[in-house]
């Protein structure tokens, strides 16, 4: 990228230099001037009456003969009259009088032209230097609009996005409705002396529609929308970020009322003074400039700044104080109802088969963000097209859910019969333990078809959206995740690497129970380890030990105890249900995948009333 740029500008310099050389040499080709004659010859010609006109320019004489021929000659000295010179050449006075003698202005135009020509190449080089200097300051900016804000503007002409395109976030819409009203009728608010919201911060995980929402606000209010992302401010050479902010706001103020949207503001808005090296200085300047601009708004400046971030925790506190981004609108992952509405938005205009039940799809997609749902609908449309169908059916939707959760199927992967047996028992082990233990989420599908990196997978989904997790569920979940490994132990008397991911997730969960959730009786209700973000590494989280060696040992012992308990539980289940384990594994080897109903026929789900618990995300336990 970098070297490429230099090659390109090098080429450009070469072309310009060659052009300059061509121009230079064509200008400096000696002009075809009339021949020079001696002054004595000129005297003789005047005496003979052949000369019509002589123009005197300093010491230069331009001679025109009566027959039209021209010639040049030189006077001995620039001073003194030319008539006198002719007299000295013994030309008779009447002959001199017959010649038209003109004196030109002593500052010679020809000379100026020549001087100009001499400077022409210099001018060229100067222009080239100037051009490239500007260019290099503009940096990587492809538009070469050195220090121009580079914001994209969306105005009323294009098909606008409105609140109707954003589904399942009714509270956020309600909050932003106020902003829309203000943009539409600013006078109504200012008339009552209300202070206008200046900054609105949209907060939410990736893909929850923050960018979409900002555009919808502009669309609803029907005002211009300037969009720039935080990283675009920072990408350039030092000092340009701040000037971009200035340009952006200058332009925006001219177009008010309007919306300035700063996407991913965490790229510039991190805590100041926390970073390392030059880039953080640049960020600091950019952030300061944003703050200055926001403070500089008059009450009649109808510019509203909408910013989006998924990391509000790392934003500089100065951004969040009143008068700046004092309004926060949370966009969370949609609940079941919200997912249904988002599905409706994205399937609008797509031919759906009659059997499709968007409610059922919504139920199968807990934890999906709006972007995931859009992706899911798109995948199923592609699938239907590849199958030459006229409509999208439930089958495509279901298969796309699996694809979005677990990655694309890899049917071509060749697996030996022996390995297939191991994988089948491993997955059957997961499925059985999850099916039998009451606190586990119901199994939605078991499969030994490779997907993404996993050789097989057991997909289990919660019945409802959950926001809280219970310790008893964690314990059953741990047993379910260990079910694969335990099945290998029981059936083959040996263990494989297939459980590596399971082991890792079990360790993480057990450790979190002890150190973060206070779920260990031995260690009590406290957290262990201070989590800290390393700013210069961006997303890295480091855990700082704030406990001693003795406690570290206790934590390890507790983690081990929890995992052992889960292992024992899985072992108990699979030993008790050994016959069903064989049945599920056999069926898997034949059919490659088993759905929820078939599994229920092989192993009945215990008749516990479903516990109304809440879970954050779907867990596809793989491996
Ligand atoms: P974010 O900026 O929060 O990361 P985006 O606004 O870029 O997410 O969303 C990506 C895409 O996901 C959108 O273009 C839209 O198609 C879809 N999407 C996200 N949330 C919603 C929603 N609430 N309603 C409809 N579509 C949504
Ligand atoms: Mg976005
Ligand atoms: Zn596994």
C-alpha cells in the first residue's frame, strides 16, 4: 500500500518532468530572426534608397526594405540619434529623410519575453514542488482533499431510511423521536427556552443497528446527514484529524439543521492521556477539537451530533458530561418479539413460502443481533435461489440459522469410519447429558457433519430470552459440555483431542463462577483479579492478580472441584443411560444428524416444568 503509493507518485513526477522538458526545449528553439547586416551595408542601402523603414530599439535596428525583406543591424552605441550615425556613414540628408525612422521605447518587450522564458522552467519546477508538497500533506486521503473532512453526506434525494426500517427497538425510537421533532421544528423548543440536545450517544453491541438508527433519525427529520467514522479521523497524518473535525463542523453549520454522525467514536474518544506514542496525541487533539466544536455551538445552531459506540466504558468522561453527549440511547440485542419484527423488516419484499413462521424463527435465534438476522435472511434467500425455488421456505431459514451459528457445512471432509464412531459417541454424549439434566437448555440438533472448525456439534437453545443465569444451570451446563469427553471414556476407554474446546470452555466457566460471580462457598462472595484494559493493545484485557499465592491455590482447587463434580454428574448420567447413548450414536452414524423431535423419541426429556431462566446467547457447543 505504502510502497505502491510511492511508485505511483514517482511515475507522476517523471511524467511532469518530461512534459516540462518538452515545453522548455520547444520554447527555446532559436526563433528564425532576420539576417544581421553590417551597419556600413545599411548606410549604403539607405543611400541607394532601398530602405523603407528602420525601427530603433536601443542599439538594435530592425530594417524593412522596400521589397519587404527585413534585416537587423546594430548601432555602435545605444545613445545618440540614429540620424547622426547615418550622417557619419556619409548618407545624404535627403536620403535619410526618405526613410521612416521610428524610435521604440527603450524598455524592450522582447527582452522581457526572453527573461520570462528563462524563468519559465523555474516556474514549472516550483509548481511541481508545490503540487507534491500539498499532496504529501494530504496523506493517504484518496480524494486528495487535504484536511477536508471527508464526511459522506446523505441528503434528501436518495431513498431514505426511516424508523420503519429499524425494528424491535421501540424505547430507542421513543427517545430519538424527540430529536427528530427538534430537528423538524427547532423554533417550538427554542421559543420555550429549552436547551437543545447537542449530542446523542448510541450505545450497543455490534450489529444492533446503531448506524442504521442514526440514518433513520436523519431520514425521519428529513435533514442532511453527515457521516464520518472515528477511525477516519485518526487514520491520517498528525494534525489532520483535528482540522477534519473543524471542516466537518464548518460545513455542517452551513447546512443546519442537520445531523453529524460520528460512527465508532471510541476510536477518538478514549480516555485522554492514557495512550502510548504519537497516535494517541493525534487522537487527543482530535477529541479536543470535537469538544471545542460542541461547546462552540450557539443556541441557534441546529446541529445535532449523534455518535455510536460499543464501548461506552472507555469513553473520555469529558465527552459524557451535560452539554455534550449527555443523552444515551441503548440499542441492545433484540428479544424474541424484536427479532420477529426485524425478520419481518428484512423478509419484506422477499417471497416467503406459506409455511414460514417468523415467530418460530425468532424463537430459534436467541442472542442474534439485527445484523445476524439480516445475514440469516440473506443466506436463506441464496439457498432458495441455489435450489431453483420460487420461494424461501422454513427449511432454508432453519438451515441458515445453523450456518450463522456454527459456520458452513463441510461435507467434503473425509472422515474414517473409526473417527466417525468416536465423533458420533462424543456428540451423543453431549446430547444425552443436556437432554437429561433439567437445567440444561433443550437440544435443538445434534450432528456429526463438520461445520467450520468443528467435527460435529450439539446445538442447544434456551426456551426464552434470559438475562440471569443460575448456579444450578451452570453446573448442569458444565456436565453437558463434559458429556462428550465422558462418553469417549465410557465407550472407548481412551480419550481424544476432540474435546479440547469443551475443556477450554469448562475451565473458563468454572473459573468465572469462582472469581467473578462469587458462586464458590469456599471463597465467598467476592471477585478475584482486577480486570483492566490495556489501552495500547486496544481490545486486550489483562487480569491483574490482586490476591496472594495462598488464595490462588484455593481458586485453582475450587475450579478443579467444580469441574470434577460436573464430570461425575456426566458420568452418572451416561452410565445410567448407556443404552440410549448407543442408540443416539448409532442413529447419528446412519443419519448424520438428529433433530429435537427424534432425540425426544430416543431419550425422553424429563418432565420438569421449564424453569423461567434467562440466558444471554445461544451456545453451540462444538467439538
Ligand atoms: P451497528 O452500527 O450497530 O454495528 P448496523 O446499523 O451497521 O449495526 O446494522 C447492520 C445491519 O443490520 C443493518 O444494515 C440492518 O440491515 C441490520 N439491522 C441491525 N439492527 C436492525 C434493526 N433493529 N432493525 C432492522 N435491521 C437491523
Ligand atoms: Mg455501525
Ligand atoms: Zn464436544
